[in-house]
C-alpha cells in the first residue's frame, strides 16, 4: 500500500490559499487612491504657493510609478526631476529605514556615509535631500510625495508634509518643526 502524504499536504495548502484574501496571498498593500494623490498634489502646491514658492509636486506609489505630477507656473526647470526623485527615494527607502520624511532619511543615512556615497556614485533615481514624505493608508505605506522648487529642500518638505497631513487626516509625527 502506497502512502501519499505529500499530495494531502499540497491539497491542504492549496485550499488554505484559496480561502485567503487575494491581497494576503500576494502580500499586497492597499492601493494609493488617485483621488488622494490628486488632493495631495493640490494641497502641496497650495501651501507652497501661499508661501511664495513655485514648485513641482510628484506622487508615486510604492513601486516608484508616478500617480500624479503637476508643475506650478514659473517653477524651476530642475524641479520636475527632483520632485520625482525625492518621492521615489522616500517610497523605496522610507519604509526600510522606518522614517516618514526625507530629512529623517538623510539623517539616518548620515550615520553611514560610505553606504550613501556608494548609492550616489551610480546611475540611480535616488536623491537624498529633504522634500518628500511617505503616504499611508490605514497606517500602511502606499506611496510618497516629493516637492521641489522652494528656496530650500526643508521648505519643500514642509509643503509635502502639509499635503500628507491633509489626506491622512492626522499630523505626521516625522514632520520637521
């Protein structure tokens, strides 16, 4: 008589997977809603504009794909790429270093300058400057917003944090004071 324990185990695992929600099976996070992305971009531009700054704002999902990008009239030419690179860096590195704003990421990486120089020396979209904030849905990171064009990157970050605060509805504990 043949014993077939492997088939039974395989069948049990397969049935358990079928019963699990699809997001849990794939380890997926919630999506970054387009409406929230649009609201965030609008708020960042509004806050920066009120302070006299002409900026470009980019929102990316956790894969670094642009959801929304908008450029204020008169914003600097470099601000489009910088806003994307700031958002991309925050989306990819913020969750790893458990920080919510790019100034905190820069500070965390300051403890290991050789690692930072290795990243900066190659062709990469990463940009380690303040000016971005992580976006969460239900406490789970889903993307990031990057701002560029204000006179300083910390002012860019103030606008990014204001946008996140508006769409998340709660103050961002990592926001610069």
